[in-house]
């Protein structure tokens, strides 16, 4: 086992008053806020006009077994791990779980990517970014925030990129499934990608962040299995639209989509890129080559993916604990790592469990 483990995919559960206290006054009467009953169920629910009420306990119940989730869900914020929003308690959990540092993303903020009011959504993400910066400032050498970028208006979103870069954010977090009129290969985003590349801000494409509404419906088993598909489609569109060709230093990270599917999808991407090459004369290389050059991926428990690491690229894989969410490896991350990394040479473990994260997010001057 390596001496130090870093998590490239962790989260927070935002405090319930984040948006009512930090959004612009013109939006606060519609801001996400706490209610204690919904559809006959008691507990805590984050309510926001334009979105369905959400029980936040699944974002703060790391370590709770599935058979106890329903009972746990009625306890609200009071039963969630306080480290979800309190950095003092978070560091205690990190130490207990053997995690040296974390790149972290929002929690409920993922749902806000589908809010129908673009201006409201942008301000909600700005409010989160301000809070996340404050949260990370408690331990700037252990907590590294990723900024939410709405991807609803190129000019407005570019302003936020300039702002969060000055604030010290280590990457940006975008929707994994934008609306048809603003897909990321649309020329409207060209200046945006140019600046993001110049800033060397990794672009993180995370599950459950589509702009058109929820990705999980009445059948969470089936919907859960296919969660990685939107991220693949979005990234592949950027490749075939020559975004990565024009911006060779742009880094894309598929976050929390697991990795076991990647070898098969890469094979298919490579074959169809060859088969239909005459229709894409603008591509100078096979589409799969751009993926292998510029796309990274995180996972938390994926034995098939680890076994196929040579087909993915050991230098493109990053482990994450997903703390404090319901499918997190906390509080037994070391045990999960041991199960997933059977037979993996120590130098490869070092890369996947930390060194790749340091390199991708430019943490060399902060983390030894």
C-alpha cells in the first residue's frame, strides 16, 4: 500500500442556508431553502422553485449501509456527517480514513445545473463558489475546490472563470449533458475553451449534472448503470468537433463515471473514427487518439477498470473516495483500495492514488 492516498473525487453537502444568505437579493426569495415535509414524507428537503424537492441525506450519509438509508433519510441534516460542511470535522474524517488531500466538488449544486432560469443558475453557482473558497481556506494544502460553471452564457461564464482563477480554484465543473443549442463543440464556446486552456484549468465532467432535468427516474437500477453515457457523448462530441485538436493542452476529466467501460468505448470510438473518417476530414488524427492524449477519469471501486488499466492508461486514472456521499468508500477507503488494487505494482498505485492528481491539478508546489 502506498504511504499517502489522495482523493480526486470528493464532495461537500452544502449548508442549507448557503443560497439564502449568499445569492443576490433579487434571487433570494427563490433560492434553495430547507423545508421539513414533502409529499407526505418528513425530514429535511432542499426546495427550489423550478426543481423537485431533494432529500439531502444521501449526500451526507457516507458509511451508512443501504438497508438503513430510508430510516436515515428522515433524520435530515442532524444525522449527516458534519464534515460535509464543516472543514474542522472534515479533516478529522480524512485523517481517520487515511486521506492526505482532496479535490472536492459541490453536492446539491449538481442539481442546480438543470435549473431552468439561466441567470438564477449562474448566481447560485457563484454563491457556491464563494462558499467553497471559504471552506477550503481552512486547509489550503489539503482541500482543493473545483468551481461550478453554469455553461449557459459564454460571456457570463467566462467572467466567472476569470474570477475563480484569481480565487485559486484548481479546475472547473461543468454540466455533463448541456442543452442541444449549447453543446460544447458549438463555436459559441471557442473563446471560453481558449481561456480555460491558457489558465490550465482542468474541465471536470461529472455524473448527474445534465441541463435538461434529472438523469435518474423511477428505475434507479437501470438509470444508474447508464449514468456514464452522457459524459462519454459530451466528451466525444468535443473531440469530433475538433475542440481538443484546437486546444491540445485542454484537460478533460470524466468524474465519478467509473472506468471499466472505457476500454470498450475507446475501441468503438477508434473503429468508428476510422470507418467514417471521410465524413470528418477536419480531424487530423483518430478520435480515440485525442481521448488518450487529453481525457482522464476517476473511479472509487471498479475492479474491471483497474484490471484493464493498460487499455485506459495508468497515467489517466485517478482514485476518489466520493466522501461524504452514500456510495463513498469512507470510512473504509483503505480496505476498498486493497480490494481494487490486487496485483497492481506499487509504482502504478502511486500514480493512480495521488501522483496523477497532483500533476493534473497542478498541485506540485503544494503537495510533496
